[in-house]
C-alpha cells in the first residue's frame, strides 16, 4: 500500500501541526506528505527515485528549452512555471562549478619533470658561434628595430644589450620572459637582483617582477600559456559580472512588466547555455585542442550572438526590428563593460599569474 492512500491520511500535519482535511494529500502550509504510515525501506526507495525523477524532469525540460527554444525557459520560469524548469541560479551555479573543475583538470600547463629537464637541456647561450648559426637557420622571433632586424630563439639566453630596449614590442617582452626563465633554470640559486646584474638588465621593480613571474612559467610558450590562463579565468569573471550584466539588459529592455529579477533570470539562463557549450568544448579539447579552440572562436563569433538574438526575441517578445535595434544597442553598451572586464582581468592576471 502506498503512503499516499486515503487510509493513512491524518487530520493534522506531523511536521508543522497544521490542521488538515482528510482529502489533502499534502500539507498546505509546509508541503509535507499527509501520511501517518511508518516509513519502510520500500517507501524510502520509491520516494528517493520519485524526487530524483522530478528534479531530472525539470532539468530535462530546461535543457530542451535552452538548446531548442532559446529564452523560453527563462520566460516560463518568470511567468510562474517554477516546477517545470530547474532554478536558473542553481543550474548556472552547478554548471559553473563543473566548468571550473574541468578547466583546471584539463589545463595543459603542467610540465612533467622530464619535460623541464628537456627544456633545460635545450637552453642555448649566445656565447657560442655554433649556437648563433643555429639560431639564424631556424629563428622563432624577429625583432625589427629602426636600423637592424634581429632573429632570436626562445630557448636561448640573451644579454640586455642583445635584446635592446623596446617595451612596446610583444616579442621583446616574450623574449625577456623566456630569457629570465631559461637563466633561472640554469642558475636556480641566484636571486633576481644577481640574475639581472649578470644579464645586464637594470635592477628595477618591473624587471624584478618579470623575473619572479618567469620563474613560475611552465614552458617557454609564453603566449599560449597566457592565453590558456585567461581562458581558464574567463568563466569566473563572467560569473562575477552577471549581476552587473543584468543591469544592462534592464536598461536596454526597460519595461514595467519586467523587474530586475526577471532580467537576472534571463542572464543566468543565457550564460548557462554558454557555459554548457564551453564544457563540451573543454571535453573536446582533451582529444583535439586546436579543434576545441576553433569551436570556441566560431561560437563567440557566430553561435552565441545568434542565440542571444533568438533568446531576446522569445523572452521579451518584441517585434523583429525592435529586437534588432535593441540587440545593437545592447552590444554598444557591452563595449565599455567589456573593456572594463578586460582591464579587471588583466589586473587580476598581473597579480595572480
């Protein structure tokens, strides 16, 4: 016999002691099942799977809407269909945590000791004529100056006089970092001040900072390592920015029918879709990193903007041209926010990288 059967119903809620009618299956005050039957193992297992299926149904409905009906899940949730869809914030939080874990687990920046020894073995110094000849036959970096063009290799160690002084050149900064890293691998016991002196660089705060950061690099592929680091931090930055991004939607699509929470629900739903896609791309990255990066670039260029437009149309239910106009306005407002986000990300990267 089921615990929901009429014979087991009481006239008072066992949980909150609210008076109940015998016809009520659940307490109208706290929602607990109106049953006086003793819980058995069979009842326990049945209720467990029933609750799991109920959540799974909401999750399935939400995923179906996210991928096939952009913006509908957020709209229905705001309209009151809360038992039909998963809670947007809870779903976004769960997906964010999963993305953070996969991003950290899949980081390609973990060199093994054997790889470090290999890098150390390949380090070259420019004192040898053979090394200079080898560099000229297979250069990896080219620094173009006012009078001369020089070729360099990132596995080498260079004096300050050889690199020159061109702080605005990205290759110059890259070579300085690899030089510092290579020199530290050769001379791990030297302080930054001693190393800078031996290499002929000025003993100033910026150079000491670069030397310390170079010691923490996992490889000489600085640009790739920096890019992977920024991509790994991007979800976290978006996570922190969402309450502010919702304000942009509120301003752009201002309507008395929608309050700030409605815009927040829409924002969480949209970025849940984005993060789910990023999770899939991260998993694909375990098989092919280049293909994963291609998918990420294509999605941010085409898929996500198109999906955002469809979501805006379905959620706010404006006309096509009005939605297009506000979509353009939305992107214009996103420009200063994006620049601010980039500045914040760069500041965080400089501090933590």
